């Protein structure tokens, strides 16, 4: 591994210290808090020491990363002296305890840094006294009563099988299979014999994603309790030879590159040496051997993206300069890299893929909006710095993707963009025929290629629509046959589902806006129905899409319509539309949502007295902002991991977001600019509590590294202080959104009870406690 500066080693490895104490000294049992200073940055650490049957053990919390409960390794405690050694990182800590204080020194790589600890009462994230009891939430859920054809579980229970994949040679098919306890293990089926084996066992933590590395080895990612500090693991297809490829606690590993030409290695990026920046490593998937490929040595101007070729060579990288500018570096032919394009962060100019069909090794397909409002694909000579030709564009929407055939000499197959629906434009003769066969076989549906073999003779096709959750089919090119594999949600019948209808309308200041309305059958029959407005997360560059939405279908089954507006700042509609939402979060972006509500009311579908607002992340912020900005518009709201205070939100972002802080401030607001600080106060719901007068339900994951639990605690505490009855659901094994099936089901059951109470026949208009 390439060496980095010693202080940076310390900065990164602090997050995976390992503790375990073999001592009978009760004075060390407790929660020890301290702060270490590295390069001017203060980093808090908490060591939680406990005893069981005379054996001491501990976990570590890293509050600045949102990480809690990291299990520790070996330690000694003798004569009031605590000595901690972590051999792999070359770390030693020695501290002397005196009552509730411990004075000590942290050693690594010739450096000595003071680390003093203080024993405090152990706490869990947030204020647990605010959280609604299980009985209270069950009582709320019980209000969802009616003669409904489908239960919450029908929409949100995980499929019994899902995420199908081919091995590269096509001899095996892998998939997730849910057991009776809701755990979703990765199974591998030998296609010829039908024999099935479990390759990956899902235990307490969720398997967040998986894929094939080679014909006999798989890779998967897993974090702890939703803290997003992912580890990447590799395992043989029969479940043997399991290897943690990134065994570093408190470090986030990101899968960067699958090397099709080298089945023994992958490339991952980790913030191992510095929590704020990521560096690439080549990892042997059999032995776990790591080789650092490049150093990201300037946290103030970090590298934010790496471009490797098919053989794993670093060809280019993108670096932030002064917080808001970007420089694209390309290899100079002498073992170094030079700037070939300087851009503002708002500009799109990135490598989509290298053109391996060309004799010129410097040709690449780029996504660019430098000469066009809409992102387009161009062929570009990276060495000469010139456009060879414009390859594809759409005059209304940004280009999203392109497909290239490795087997057929890197022939271009298709382009993809998203309008009202996903649109695929076939290019090659093969793909034109293939596309036509799929469209003919599945009329009215959308398709995506979930996987294909290295020989490109077998394809896994995922079919979906607004009324179909999803079905898998295989296609064999040699026999020209489609074969049905699996319906993910067979219990949900298409004929019972509701239409998701694309809509467009004008904003109050003249912008054309797009979105979707999902209407229950009562609305189509002429009845005015309640509406749930669902602003998307992000918000920048994110958009809502046409397809099966289990939330909207659940709401429709209870008689509620769902409105989704791609308000200004949403992605896919070009640079001008995106930028029109900068510095408008909570202001014109919310105006767009309100204009959408007015539009669907004007169509005669909606009861204007029964409009709710619900969303997650930025959508959760939009809920709180909506209840303060237009308190008479909404009957109630559900805030799911939403921001309540823009000032504390900026202060508690994860370390790996800090290089983007200037950009975040250009998109949101900058409190160092007096007029923008005033706007932040105006659009931060926690400062506008007195304007909230409608019922609110708040939901939070305790380990959320993006939207700290304090964001939800603030709003709940403030409203409770005014006498409001605010149900508050917190899950202590979740992060930014609930990933575990049982938690998701509990959430939607309680949510449907909340809507029944405030939108349904049992409506109780006042949010105040009796």
C-alpha cells in the first residue's frame, strides 16, 4: 500500500480503533468521551466499556460520522492504566484513569497526540424520552380499518425471491431468497442440474447489494445499523472462502470498478486515510491483498471521481478546486496527469466510457452540457481536447445512459433518456431487433436489462409498469426464446392497481413543470378524494419517475390520490431548469409543489379540504416547510428523516460531504452571507413552529449520517412543548431511511393509521392533546 502522510494516517485510522478489556477493574466500566485534534480538526470519540462474567469489552461511537456501536478489539487495564493496541493500524493508546477522568497519549507512526477521556453516562443517539411507545404506535396503526383487498404487508413485505443475476459464463443464476425470519440470503442455482446452494447468509445486518466477480466468486456490501460505513466482502458461490476485503471500521468503502479482463481483482474507493476524501485501491478478491492506486492528498481540493480503463489503469480523475470549480485531469503519457478541462461545478463534462472500438486510445464518450442546455453524448479526443462528433441528444431531456457491446467489438447499442417514461433508442442492428422483440412481447411495459453473460447470449430482462411491480424473464439469443422466471409480487394483481398518470402544468412564474398523479378508482368515477403530496428527496438532480410505486399504490388502495411534482431543481430537464431551483429550496421549489396541488384540484379529482403532505429526506423537510409556509393548505403531514433546521443540518453533515460544503451552500444557502442567513431562518421550520397548526407524524433512523436525529428531535420537542400530539417513531437499527422489512411495515401501518385519523372518516381536526 502506498504510504501517505503520517497525520493523515492518524486522521483516517482513528475510526476503526478496536477495544476489548481483560480486567476486573470496575472503575473502567462506562462510557468514555474524548476529542483528538488532527490538522486543526477536532474529532470526538466515545468508548463504551461493559462487563460480562468478569470479562470487559467495548464498542466505539464516532459522532461526527454518525457511527455507533463499533465493536472493539483487545486491550489491557492494570494498575489504573489502560493500554490499547491496534496492530494492523500501528496504533497504541495509553491512559491513566483517576475517577471519572483519564489522561493519555495516542501513538502512531512516530506521532504522539494527547487524548484525554471523561467518563459519562452512556447515551443512545437523540433523546429517547421523546420517542412514542410501541403501544402508542400500535394504537395509531389500529385506526387503519376497512374492507381492503390488500394489507400493508402486500406492498412492503420483501419478495420471496429477487435480484436475479447470471454468473459471467451463464452456468449459474443467483438471487435473493427470503426465509421465514425475513432474512434475504443470496442463493446460487446451477442451471443445468437445478442444484441450489446458499452463498451469502444475511444475519443481523442487511446485505445492501451484491454481484458476480468471476464464474465462482461473488461480492457484496454491508454496513452496521444503517451507518453507511460499508464493508465489501467476497465469497465463493458455495459460501466458502468468505473474505472481508475492506476490514476497517468507521471507513466507507465504495465499489468503483469491476475488471472484466481481470477476474481476480476489483477496484474500490475508501476514506481510510482521511474521513473526508476517497482513494482507490486494487483489491485481490481471493486473498484480500490491497494496493493503493493513487493518493488524494489535498482535502481542501479533493479528487471526487476516478476513471479507470477496462484493464484497471487510472486514465483520468476529477478534482474540486476552491470548493466550487472542477478540473478534469488526464494522463500525460509520462506517468503523470495534467488538467485538460477546467469547469464550474454546475457544468457537466464527464467520461461515460472509453471508445475501445477506436484505434485512438484517447477517444472517449462524454456526457456534456457545455454547448447545450440538455446533457448530450459527444465523442471527444481527451489528448487533443477536441470534439470529434456529437453522438446523441434530445431537445427536451438530458441523456441518461448508453449501452456498448463488449462482445461485438465495443459496438454502440443504444441510448437512454427519461421523459414522461424511460425511453430507449436502439442504434446497432442487433439492438434494434432485440428492442423490437421486447416491445412486441411486452406491450405497454417498460424494460431494463438486469444482467447478461460475458458472451452476451443470455439476458435477464426486468419488466415493469405503473401497475406491475416487476417480473423477470430470461432471453436466450441462440434459441430466440423468452422464458418467464419470477413475478416479484404475485399477490398484487394488475387489474386492482391504479394508474400513474403523467401530468404537466405551468408554475405561477411561467415554468413548465412535470409530474405524476396516481388516482384511486373513486376519483376516476368522479368522486373528489383526499390527496397525499409526495415531494422527492435530494433535491438537486433527483426526479420522480413513472413506474410501480408501492407507496402510491398503498395510498390508492385506501382511497387517497398521490401527487409527485418534479419541481425546479429536479434532474433530467436540463441545466437551466436545474439551476432555477438553486437558492430556492423552501421557496420557489415549494411554490411549484403548491401549484401542482392547485392544478390537480382544478381537474376536479381532489377534495381541497383533505390534502396531506409526506416525504423523506428533502421531502421530509418539504413536509415541515409546507406546514409552516402554507399552514392552511395541508390537513396533516408525515416527516420521514427530514431536515428541520438548515443551520444544524450544515453542521452535522458526514465528513465525506465536507469537500462539497461550498457547493451545498450554493445550492441551498450560505449563512455567512447576511441576506441568505435571514432566508435560512425563514425557511428553517424549527424557527417557524408557531405557524404549524396541523397534525404531524415524525419518523427517524437513529444512525442516520446525513440527517442527524437531532433534526427530528428538535421539531418533536418544540411541538410537544406547545402541547401538540406528535407521534414519533425512531428505529435504532436504521439510518437514512428504513431498510429492514419489519421496520418498513411498522412505518406504513402507523402512517396509514395517521392518515385514517386525519384524512378519513374518523377525522380529528385538532392536533392538540386532549
